[in-house]
C-alpha cells in the first residue's frame, strides 16, 4: 500500500544549507522508490486554522519504504542539513487500502 511523507516547511533559517539539502535529496528518495508529488505552490485553506507555508508531499511504495528512506545512511546527513536549515512539521501516512470500497 502506498505511503506519503508530508512536510510543511514553515521557515527557512539557513538558505545555504537548504540548497545543499536540495542538491542531494532527490537521489535518496528515488533510491527508495519514492517520487515527489508536491513541492510548494499555492495552498488555499478551506477549513480550520492550519495554513501550510511550503508543503512537500513524497510518495513511496509502502510505509516501510518511507521509513527506510528516512532512516537510511544516505539520507542521514541530508536530514541533518534540513533540520538545521528549516523549521516545520512532518507526518508519514498510509494511503487507502487497494480493496477499499466506498458506499454509494
């Protein structure tokens, strides 16, 4: 079942480190079967109070693959760069099961 890593980058505190992160992260995502679905862009709040600043959505084949990427030796130094360069939130979530049936 597919899984998604959602990051909301609220603030960039070190643009140089963030550029270093950007230069290396895509290869690590792809090595684990991931692909970017969303990287910034317009984000309109239609309910509630939460307003994402810079949303990032990455899809992986499974939650297990998402965690393998996140905890990999290849991503470890990049994660340190991202955490030093930005503040924000991250959540990992599974998609709807393939046998999910909607009523109606």
